[in-house]
C-alpha cells in the first residue's frame, strides 16, 4: 500500500487533539504539573496565566467540561471568552475555520473546542496555528476526560503514586467500560490512553453499541458481551449513558438493555463489590446506573469532576507554554 | 486543418494489436496512415512531432467526470475541466449529469454539448436516468439519445427502486446504450463519511460497509437476468467506480454467465486505502470511499483479469472552502484527470507488471467500446485523430498548484507519477503540449 495522503501535519505545540499523541512521559508530565498546580496557594496560581487570553468555543451543550475549563483558566489568571453556536455568527453560517481565525485575530492564544463533528479540532488547529484543546469532538475523543479519569483511578485505587507513572504502572489493573461504546468519545480516549500504562480495558455492551472494530483501538482492549463476566475481573467500572442524540435511527429495547447492562446494586454486590465506580456524566439514573451505586461508597464520580478541574489547569499551562512546562512536545 | 506527422514513436494500439515503432500520419482530423518508420517520408508540408522514446497511443477516454457546468462553475467549467483532461492525456470525457440544474432534458444536453462551452477535448454526456435524478420517473431516453446521450445515470445517487431501475434498463436496452449505476444502497449509508472499519471506528466516523455497494450490484445483475429471460432484451449495466471485493466478484460471475455488464475502477481505489484518511484529510473523502487493502487488491485483480473494463477518474472538483470543513460536512470527491495515467503507470504497470498495451486498452479502446464511441479509442486508419504521446518511464511529482482544473482537491499533491504526457492530440489538433 502506498501512502500518498494523510500526511501528518504540524499542529501548534501544546495542542491536545487525541490521546494517541501523548507519550507516557508526556502523560507523566501533565500529571505532575497537575499536582504542582493543585498544591499552589491560589494567589500564586492566579499569576501563572495572568494576562493570557483563552477562548472556549462550544458547538455542543456541556456542563462539566465547559465549566471546569472555564474555572481552570480563570483560577490561573487568564481572561476567557465563551463562544457558543447558539449566540454567535456560527448561527449565520460562519465556518469553523473563519470562527477560529476571528478568535485568533481577537487575541485568543488557545482555543478549547467542543464540537459535534469528529475531527473538528484538527481542522481548527490546522487553520489557526494556535494550540487547540479538544474538549470532545463528535464520537471521536475526549482527551482531557481520559486524563482526569486516569488521575482519579491513581488516587482512588490503593498503592499508586499519582506523580510517578510509567509503561507498567497499571499492569494488572482491569477497567471495564460498559454501555454505548459506539457513540462514546470518552470510551475511545480511555481505551487508547489506559493501555499505554499497562492496563487491560474490557469493553462491554450489545453488538449494536459495540462493534468488533473497537478492538482496533489498542492491543490492550478486549470485548466481553456479558456484563457479569466482565465485572468479575474489574477493579474499575466505568458506565456510559446511551447517547440518544446520536442513535440515528438505531432502536434499543431499554428494558432489555437495563436488565443486561445496568450497574445495579445487586449486580455490583454480586460481581464486583470492591470495584471503583466511575461515570463521565451526564448520568441517567435508573438507566445505565442505579442511583444507589452512583451515590455509594465506591463511587468516584464527584472525584472525577474535581480532578477534571485540576487536570485542565495543567493542560492550559501546557498549551500556553507557561512556567517552564517541560514536556510540551510530548 | 493541417496535417500532423508523429515520427519514431512506439505505437501501442490495443484495438489493432499494433505494438512497435511506427510513424503516424494524422490528416483532416482522422488517422490517415500508420506505417513502419520512414515509410511516410513522401508526405510533405506538414507539422511533425518527434516521438523518439515515447509511446504513441489512442487518446485516453474517461467515461466518468464531473465538469460542474452549468451551475457550479466556481468549482470547474467545461473549458477548465477539459483542459485538465487534455493535460492528463485524455481526448474524450463523458460528463455526469449532476449539474445545476440536473442534465435531464434535451435542451440541457444540447446546451452542455454546444461548442460555445469551449471544450478543448471531445465532450460526451450522460444525462440523468430520472428527472432531477430523484430516482422516480425515467427521462426521455429516446430523445436524449438522438441529442447525443451515450448512456444514462443518476450518478452521485443510485437508482434505488427495483421498478425504476428495471424500467431504465429496459428503455436503455431498446436503444442500445448502458445504464450507469452508482451502486450504493443509501438506506445503509446514512450519516456515513468513510469506509467502515477499524479506522472509521477510531476516528469516530460512521462507516459505509462493503455490503452497501455489493447489494445494489447483485440486485442490478438479478434485474438484468430477469429482463433477458422475460423480455428477450439484452440490457447493458455499467457499474461505476467499483470499490469492493464483493461487487467485483459479482461482476466477474455475471460476465461469466454472459450478461452484458461492464464496470470501471477509479485510480484512487487501486492506489489508496482508507488508511489515507489519516487525520481527517477531506481530500481523501469520496463516494464510494477508499476501502481496505483487500479491496484495493481486488480492484487490481479485476483490472488485470479483464473483469474491469476501464479506468475512470470520477473527477470531482470542489472549491477549497468546501473541503476546508469538518470531515463529515465536506463534499465527496477528488480531482483525477491529471493524475490518472501517472498513477496507472506507477501502480499497475510498474507496481503490478500490467503490460502497457493492457493499460492503454483500459484507458482508451475499452471505455470507447463500453460507451460505443464510434471511431474513438483506436489509431486504426480512418479513426478520429485522437492520440496521446507520453514518455512511459519519466518519473515526476504532481504539483496541484500547476493543475489546469479550477479546483485543488486531490490527495496526490506531491505524489510520484510515472509517465509524462508530451502531447495530447484531439481530432488532429494539439490540445496539450508537455515539457
């Protein structure tokens, strides 16, 4: 086969478009920077990106990701502006490229992009030449989510030091990701990031929401259709909601789905009483997850949100090349 | 019209079986003589072209191009598209009907074929098989054929309904022209933007399965068989841009069974796989999409063993701003007229060992046969003086900025090409001269 196309183009250093671009040492640098920033007193933290301008460009609704990126930027002292598709020239038909160029001309030094189309961050990064952070693109990836999930696991699972990670840190750890894998950018990012540290990722779901092609994500990935079987091996179980907005005509029998794939209290107690429970949100209680499990002692769902804020601070510092962040090109 | 004497070239004319050093005399738009070197010394007062070390072949014929006129001349026009064709060694192209408005009327067809459009090569057209290419009611095949139609297609869309496809095949059989099918079961490809497979999954793009192509090809073949049996007609199905192993195999079997099925393969489908999509490169987005390596190999096998009748580019120009969009929103298609010969020589001749004669047949004589272009695709004495002169060994790299097309949407910018066109001659006129 000949490779005439698909040339790897240069994107601004500090961009984060996919977890595939991160080396283990790059991940390690982000995590230690996260810890360093977290330990700072807030006045010191607020100097890190003082006077810098960051744009949040959101083409899809979001609560957690948008707020945490925004709070992260503000606590580092940066000026932020939020542009959403509902209240901007995007509604008038302005292209992503032109919107990006406009933001750049207004002084944005970094753009955080949430978009309904897979791959949109590549287009934006290529057209603007400034660092772009992928805050979720279609069914493709959600890299900052995978990083915060990783940090959550490292802090909640016993015996890990969040600041020293390497290729085998997660050796022997099995993470089950269950539910609507097909439409999930969170699943893709996690399934490609966690095996880099030696983890085993078991994807679990019905065929129509989890095609065999998912095995191509990473060598550390396997598919198990039976949720109970998968759970028995899990140290971590990550639940995903069914993305109604992306089903595109696909019909799911919810009663059947719930009986086979809901993380209920009974199932949890029977199959994986010790497992850490995670969910990237938004969560539909009573569908993919039982409310009691979400609120239970094993739940790390609120921790995920907290780590999200911290990890995103590090990603912004990395993107803007501030304070001698060393692994920009990692 | 002045005469032109092409001297010292290696004439390869698959239709007559000639492959050797010959001099060729073109006179009054026709091939006047093809003789051993020196034999044509007596002819005088004419332009000569020294083709020493070159191949002299029938002008290339592309049965599948989008020239965007009328309606979208910011992408391409008949003049610029045929200029790109000439630069690629083509002397005849067949324009698809998905213009604005759709070419579905005699008036529209006449307008398109009018000299005033400024085509620099021979221009043929395939009007829409159904009004507005809506797939519902077939157009007036009889009248359109009298006005020059060489076949009928709703290209870009399939003739999806059994009844409509059957009607089209029957009507076309009555006048001896093909129905050209864009074989895609659009009920299976909604929202899809690339080939189904591990890469589409990783990129979060919905994938078109091989089945979506194969199903339509198999359905069409069933219709052919049924029409032959029940109507006593012999309809001709031409399958456009075959891209899957299954469709190629179905066509192979149908040919073996004696049905009148022909098909084309596009250069990108024998050169690239879906891996080329890389990081959402919209210049690798077309329909049918780039497929898996197995499919690419099957396209080559089909071209080698005669299942595929011709190479056709599906030249589909789009403006840069249209391709600079989110992958799923960008339009389908790439330009292809200037890279077809270079890729065919590189991949099929140099890479796979296909003979020059077979390769030239796939790009001239056979497409002329498929579309019944009388007097084209051969250098037989009396044929139209359509010829291409190229250096079969020259290696060069294609630079899109030098393209004659109005558009720049190609994945082959900077790609290695083998074989350089030195001259393209259309009915005796030199319409392109390389350097």
